[in-house]
């Protein structure tokens, strides 16, 4: 492990523990996620706490000698002896785990999982980004003996825990359950705390930088490094640079309050039907959240998904903020402080949309939105998010200001009244319920 590193408690740890207990080594655990979300760190933490010993094979820096071991699996006894010798670690039957870190860089190691799991001596954990795993796995036999889990940036509960705060989330959960307001003074503090999450984001390195330095410029530099890595990955999706251009255009597209992502604005003369494959690869990379238009929203939202009508959000809102201010070398502390104190003149509605998309995605929801034409057919009401809710659906309208008017929500509820379970307006004020609508402060989005 890195010296002086800060390690955070992540919810995925409990998922990993259930895998170990319930599967008993009959599958390998594959942790998928964007780069720098903490996959390698959580694998090491889990291995050190839950096993007698472990070997971590980092295929991004492994020796040729180790790499070549996976060319021939005819003698697993020899493979394990060599690994123990090379890493100077003793392995114990059913008490040790072998981690294949950045497994996409050695497809033969992933292919070997089938035989290694059948051997059943040890457990196996793989980590990798989904885009790279898929692109590097085209010529191998994909093992069916894998339990796949997705890992996202730190959610708001994990972020508050990292800040040393164990009281906020239980308070929010209780208040949401009781449907009661928290009071002006408490709400103001909660909003300031939440805006800090929006600015820093949930990438562990950025959170660690904030804790270590309390300096937004340092945090911004970390985030810029991560964005650079993502842009390198987009080059693997499409050598023409279209994926990179689409990613860079996310803040500009959202700031114009467009009804859908306009591909031609991001890539001159490009057509949306020609980039659907690239969009799918970007979605698989887990660096973006894609919100598709549902043409006829009902309980089976995916059945009416429009593949060519979508909105694009950054998977981490901290990265989104940095991406929005990429025109300067470093996003100055003064901009961060103004954002933190809600003093920046820019309309921040699109930043709130991005963080709400991130929070809904972190709860495992697939994301959809819907538009309804005005009577004259030239303008549209827009519902920012539509989520499945038991056997029905619940619409969500997002307001960063001017919450007293919610014409889009009203129009949606009038048209689809028989399909609706709950009506939500997410905004920046305290909780209230009025005319059958739940007005939810943005920091309670995680409970929807």
C-alpha cells in the first residue's frame, strides 16, 4: 500500500463480504468501475482483513516472468509455487486470495479464472475498467465463473463518513422517513456541507487531497489528472476523438438547458445515429451517466428507451465542476469558495442535475427522462428524471431556484396520472409536502 495514503470505508466492502461468505470460492469477484474510483484499494483492504494471506498481481507493472505464467495452465501446482516464490508470500488453502489487479491487461489471466476457480484452493478477485475489460477480452473465452459488481465514486454517505461525520446521514434518513422539515439553521448547514461534496466529488484521491490540504486548488489538480486519464481512455474507444469531444462538451450542453445532447454541437457535422456505439462504450466505461428519453414512461421504462435521444452527465460531479472550468490552468480557490457559499452568479441548475443523476445511479437505478410538447408543439415540458417505483413510476423535477412553479411536473402528472406513485420536486430548500408533491432537499436524493 502507498505510504501516507488515506483509506476510506466503502459500501462495496459489505458486498464483497457477502460474496466471500455465500459463494465459498465457486466464483471469482470482478470489480468493475472507472479508473481511480478505488477498485485496487478496496481489493487490498478486503484481502488484508478477510484472509490469512494474499498475493496482489498488478498487471500494469508486473514482470514478464509473472505474465508468462498464464501462458500454460497445465500444472497449477507449479503456478502457485512460482507465485509464492516470486511474491514471497505463503498461500493457505481456502484461507488465501489472489488479486488480479488491472486484469484487462492480461486477458489470459482472466481466461484462467475458470480453471483456477474449479481448482478451489484459493479465492480470486479481479479489478478492471469495463471498457478495457471488454476490448481486451475479444479473443479469449470469457469465464462464466465470475460475480460482477460495479463500483462508483464515493456517494454522499461515504463522503460524510470520510469527513469524520457519522451523524448527518442518520438524521437525514430519519427526517426523510418521517417526512418532516429540519429547520432553517440546520438546512443551511446541510446545504453548505452538500455543496462541498458537489465541489470535491467522490473520487477517493480528490477526497484525500481535500482532507490532507484543505485546499481546493490541490483538489482541482488531482481531478484534472483523473480527467486526463479518462480522455486517454476515450482514445481507446474511438481514435477519431469523438468520445473525447463528447465528454468535454458535457458542461456546455447542460448549461444551455437543451432537451437532449446535441451531437452536432460537440462534433461538427456528426449525426447521432453514427455515435450510438461510441455512446454505449462511454456508458460502459462508467465515466459518464447516460439518461435516455423514455417515449412512453411506464413501469417498464427500458422498453420505451430512445437510443438517439439522451442527456449526458459526468459520473462524478467533482470532476464535472473541474471540467466546466477547464479554460484556465487551475480552477482558482475563489471560484470554489463562491460555489461553496452559493455566491457564483452562474446558474448552477445543471450542476445540481449532474449530482442528482450521480446519486440516483449510485442507488442502482437506470436513468430516464421525458418531454411533453406544449399545445402549440414548438416548446416542451421536461421531466428531468423518471424512476421506477414499485409497480409504477415517480417523476422528478429538479429546481435550483424558483420552485413555486412546476409546470413540467404538473403536465406530466396530468397526462400519466394512473401510472404515478409519488411526485418529487428536488430543490435547495427544506423538506415540505404540498398539493401531493414531496419537495425534497437535494441532499435527500439518495433515499428515493
